[in-house]
C-alpha cells in the first residue's frame, strides 16, 4: 500500500437486539503512511473523528 491508494474497511454492524448484521463497507483514501515499527503497522489506521462518527452513525459528542 502507498499514499494515494484506496482501501476498504469493514465495520461490524448489529441491530437493536444485538443480532449481527452484514458489516458496513467503507472505502478510504490513503493520504499518508505511519510506520510504527511493530505489529500495529498491519492493522492500524487513523481517520478524522467526524468521519468515524459518520461511519458509525453517532452524533457528535
């Protein structure tokens, strides 16, 4: 992966009864690469808080 690529993430999704639903898929544009020199490098992404709240359908706190 490099700067400028697009990646897809899957966000777990559940209904009011906590039954699992099909995950939400979101496409993200890679604007930079952060190297942590560890295991987190393979599963860590940072996105703006407002975007995360929108993806999770949360009101701004």
